[in-house]
C-alpha cells in the first residue's frame, strides 16, 4: 500500500494500469470466448493459486473475482459495456451484468435475474458514499422464479461505518452500507452489503442477492474499467 494518499481517479489510473479501451460504448473483446480460462491459467498458474497484484495489473482487461454463497471463487473479465451496464464473463461463460455497483442481470445460472429497471436514481449507482440512513429506493426486476416479471423491490439503506478491506495485496478505506430489501409479491426479504469508496461512491466489494432460491453473489473488483 503506497504511503502517499491517492485520489480515486489516480488510484485507478496508476495502480490498475488503466483499461479505458473498455470504458465506453459497446466494445467486445475479440478473445472473450476463452479469455477467462486461458488467462487465469497462464497468468496465475491455476485456479487454486492465490492471485498476485502484479499479474492483475499486467492484464489488459478489467477484472474481478466472484463467488456464489460459499462456493469456489472465480475470475471474471469485463467482456463489454452497453450504456451503463458492464458485462463480466466468468470462466464457465456465466455472466454478471453490473450497473454502477448493482447486479442487474445474470446469465448461465440455474435461476437468473433476467433484468432490472430503475425507478428513479439508484443510490448504488456511485452515490452510496452520500446516502443517508433511512434513504429509500424501489426497482423492478424480472426473475426466473415462477416467471416473475416486473416485481417491485423496495429498499432502505443504512450506513454501518468505515472499514478497511484488502483486495489482492492492496488495502482500501471504505464505507460499509447495508441495503434491506423486500419483494412484497414474492414474500422475499433479503440484505445486500456494499463496501464503497468514500470519495466517489465506487463499489469495490459487494454481496448481493439476485434470485430467491440461490445464495448471494459476492464480488471484489480487482481492476476497474476506466
């Protein structure tokens, strides 16, 4: 961890090498079909070995790790960006679509989050560092579960405090925010947690529920886009 304090923009430019090629428009990697499995093996020596910051920095693509519940950790790369939606591709070709820190769609699971529609401005979209206790938000989701479409999910946010987290040999000062959510029509209550950059609201780490029957997805951003 450098002793000199870096701004969020400087940190992402210097420590992560910059991956602006994937930061705008709809751009797709020409080797995305096998990039995750090939690069993970080539750069890190195998899926069970610990990741190294030097290897992460040298990769030409934005990257993250994710796991479902207590399952094995997987390595994902940013395959494309459509508007504000980032499509992260895992080694088994499953996809997480993330919008400003929120998981808004999944592909390749036994049960999927099919889509998310914002109702107003989502605090998770780079505004969680400013959120106040008790702030409310509603979104609409489509789910595989019993072919449920347009399901309203009501959320209330709570700031839990500050926390320093470690992500592959780097430490980050963050604000921890809890989101309590209710899908009234499905009788489904759950909690999401976000570890947020105090300067710009960037979500470095998160644990989010995406379907009713599967455990939450936890992810760490290793190398952000832009």
